[in-house]
C-alpha cells in the first residue's frame, strides 16, 4: 500500500477526531462559526511560497481584493479562469485552494483571477454573483476566452454566474465545479443516505449558512440554488464529486438535468472520496487535479 493510499484511509477518521464538521453538524455550530469569523477575520492572502512560474498581483476594487495569477513560463496565456473558492460562505480561501489556482495557471497556461468576496454575514448570493459576472467579462476582455472554476460554495457562485451570463447571451467555454453546493434547500432525499459516511459536511449547519447567504432572495432562486435554474444554453460543464460527500447526490442531479437540456456535461466521480477531494493529499485527489488542469487547457485552446 502506498502512502497516498494510506492518506485516503486515514483522512476520514482523522477529520472526525478533529471535529472538521463542527460548523455543519449543528445549527449552533454554524452560528458560532459566523460569529467567530466576524470577530476574528481570517487572513486571505496567498502563501509566501506558491509556484515560481506564477506571478501574483492584486488590485482592490470596491472593497474586494482581486488577485491575478499569471503563468511566467509561457509567452502568451491561452485565456483566463475566474476561480471562486469554497468554505461554506463563511471561511476564507486556504492554502490548498491557492495551490490549486496556481497549478491551473501554470500548467494550463491561463491567467487565473481569484476574487476575495465578502462572506456572511456581510456578503450575500445576489451581489456576489453579479460581481463575479463582471470579473468574467473583464477577464474575457483582457485575457481572451474565460471559464469559471469553483469548489463547494464557490461552485454555487460560479454556476449561478454562468447562468446569469447565459441570460446575457454569453456562453462560457468551461464551467468547472469541484464538489459544488447546488441546492441550498438541502432537500435531496439521498442526503441522509450519504450523511453517515461524510466526516465534513452536514445539513443542520448547512441550512443556517444557506439562510444567511441567500440575503433577500428565496432559497430556490437560481442565484442561490443554481440547480433550480433552467440549464439550457450553458457551455460545457465538468463536475468532480466524491461519494462520501453529502453534496454528491445533487451533483448527479445537475449532470442529469444538464444533459437533458442539451448541455455537454462530464461527471468525474471518485468512489470513497471526500468533499473537495481534488485538493486533498491523496492519490485520487492528485489524479483528479491533473484531469482538472487538462480540462481547463483543452477548453480554452479550442
């Protein structure tokens, strides 16, 4: 057995011991996390050491720090990606997410835009979605064909942005979702079946965070729950999901609904893997990250 195989087996019990699900397991846990994040905001800047073949820049626009990661080993990037990080709408971007963004920039040869968006209780779904739409348009103007990438809560944001752009007759070359949150009603009947295997996410706290994130919109609005929207006319979708993730059942529904609407949709499912597994230090995670980078490169070089 390799060390990476061991990692796949050790991570779930380790996460339970460390109470990774404390924000999600109870309603009080979610309220406590919102309060903690408000009182003691986390740092969001990139690690001091990313890749040497990526240049990092930042601008501050209307209260948002917006980073760009530019590959330095290519003469001309092939396009752009707007990457929106996950974290339950209450947690800042972390090291693993920065490394994914840098890997996409360097190995796919694209400029990756990373917005640091306002979290609950300050940020809500509609305004954040609209600002991400603006960033996609700006990246397209500056860098060429631009796709979107989001993990977990970030997947909810970028898919809602893709739907909004579709409504403006803009068809993105790529919408890439890693363990996306898709239906903030948490009503899929298969979620309770998956829940006992998931050491990370859970419904009670998820509902509290969803209610805070929706702002003045209903939970079923596509800006909040993009699975409820009409998917026809979207560009290609690529979805990564692990089976030990309570968001996995909705990932299946998304792909089924997209294909029924005539949308090109790929599902990459890893049996036994956790939420956001392409960013975890496991063999399946590394393999998925490699596929993800290749998908970005192919989509933007068409």
